[in-house]
C-alpha cells in the first residue's frame, strides 16, 4: 500500500506525467500578427518524408509569398502517426481555426509545439522565422483556401 502511494506521489510531480494545463497564449497568436512576424512565407509541397528521426522532410517550393527561400528548411518534421490531427479545417472555414486561433499542431506536455507532420504530395503554407505557433504549417485544401486568401490579403496590406 505504501509503495503504491509513493509511486502515485512521484508520478503526480513528474514532468512526464503532467499535461500542459495552460498553453502559453503565444502559441495561439492573432492571425495577422503571425503573418506580420514571419520572416518567410511559402507555399510548399511535401515531396519526401524522413526515413529516420535525424532525416528531414523534403519540400518543393510552389510559391514564395514573403522573404527568401531557405536552402534548408529549419524545422523538425515527421510522417503522420495515428495520434496526429491532420486537418485543413475544411479549407480553413471552420470557426476553431479563426475564433480560437487554433492550428493543426499539437502541444507537448512541456507546453511547446509538437513538430509538424507532413503528408507526401500534400500542400502546406509555411510561416517560418517567427515564434512558434500552432498555425505555422497549415495544410492547404485548394487554391481558394481561406487561410491562403487571408495571408495574401495581409501581405498586400503591408505593401501599401
């Protein structure tokens, strides 16, 4: 009985056993702020996935929207697993994306963003060079995706 109680107390105070109860607001920033903060914004296609955890995903840049195209993408990435939420929020028309400032990336128990998963032959809008956010690597459903339209409008406002 005492061993069970000790084990329960240890698990209760263990960082691995504690979920991120209150993720920091910086992971759910305003959409316009995220676009403005990003140094580089690209539409990319995932063309290959990592074979090992040390490998990186390979991307083909479809269109640069802001900044310069990096020689290598400065992100950890992986293939989707059963626990990943692979969504494009119905072309980014769902209120969860807009009203809750939520993106497809999950939050780890230490309150940091889980590295993105990319499906080969799918298209993504990458916002890199800024602070981490759950909306940095959104999948695009089609050329009329509402997130892509919003980003393009935001960028055109900045050029005026």
